[in-house]
C-alpha cells in the first residue's frame, strides 16, 4: 500500500492510501496540523496528516485492516 512521509523542519506530512476512489472525506483541524480521512462507504481507504502522528497511527491500522472508522 502506498505511503508517503515528508518532514520539513518541524512539520511532518504523512499519507497512506489504497489508491481507491473515495466517496467523502473528513478534516480534523488541530492547532498546528490536521488529519484528513478518505472514506468509501463505511471503510477508511486513506489518510493524510500534518503534525498529527497519533491520528496517522490509528488511521493507518484501520486502512490496512479495511476496518470502518468511528470518530
């Protein structure tokens, strides 16, 4: 499964996704970053985070296991 991490100074951008189409997305805004979740039906198919390591770790497990996401 594709993954793309990028660190520039204090900021870390991470992306993990199956490359499948998604039906909708959710954005969680953090003070110094964000987490964007991409869903198809009730399945999480991708995640993009900026300075949100905990959100990325949780979503990464859900994407890999094809588990529905509950927020």
